[in-house]
């Protein structure tokens, strides 16, 4: 019986390569120069039943078309953008991937970045590394009060960086973000598709509101 061929498109986990090598006729596509890949695929087209890719190189229409016996495409990553899903559906090829593989890590990193910005950890780190503490003394500590007052300006580099607009369902109707509204009305206006305003940006409103707070009386 002919051994089942599994094609890997680019280097990934050494452990994964080792395990696939034990169980299948494991083929490494990246080992061959570009001008030899077509010949290589043609040579093994009848034995390759599976393709393993990732977010760098998956399975496009050309690769899928060159493998008539292909049954499954597996992505060793979260995304599917490197796989021609329409071509796979047309040919009845199964597609698998790794959903939620780094969800927790991405959330942890996001929280860490927020704290780093609010507590100015990166600026503090560079302050120490370049030796400013010798000339200027200790780095000024941050506080919750200061974060509340200056966070919008610091986050967007004092208006030099224009914030991205949120999706339509998070855009509010009305001229002023700071007008008093009941929680129920605010919720309805946030998530209702009928309440949209193209030019509204809550981040810009926050910066404008902060400027009014900081302006001396």
C-alpha cells in the first residue's frame, strides 16, 4: 500500500515535523527551489492527501489544483486568509485550523500594553537606560489621578496621531458625547443599526473634552 503523502509548505514546529515524519510520507516543499517545485508536486501529486500550512504560506488555488488527490488542508495558525476556501469547498477538501490558539495571550498582551502606556513604563525604561536619572534625578512617578487627566493626550501623542474610528455599531448619534443620557438609552443608541453618524469619532470627542478640562479657568 502506498504511503500517504503530507506536504508542509514552510518550516514550522520541529516537533510537528518529527511526528508527521513518523506517520506519513512527509514532504517539505521549502526544501526545493522555486523552479523545481512544479516538477516536485507533479512527481508526488498522486500520493499527497494532506497539506499543512500556516499564516505565512497556506494553500492557494494553484497548489490545490496541482494535487488532485488532496483531501485536507490544515493550518497551523489562527487565520485562514492564506487558504483558498472557495477552491477547497468546490473540490470537497476539508479545512482545519487552530481557533483561539493565542486568544488569551493576545488579551494579556493588550492589557500589558495599556498598563505600559498609562504608567509610562517604556519612557521610564529609556530614562534609566540613557542615564537621564544621573542628570535629572528620579523619574516622576505616575498616579491614577494623573492617568485620568492626561491619558487621552498621551495615548495619541498630543493629537499627532489620529485615532481609528470604531465600527458603526459603536458610533453614537448626537452632537455631544458628554450630554447626560440614561444607561438604557445609551445602550440602545450604541448597538442599534439605525443610529449611525459617519463623522463621529468618540476618541476625538474624548480629546476635545479633555482639552476643556485642562483649559485654565
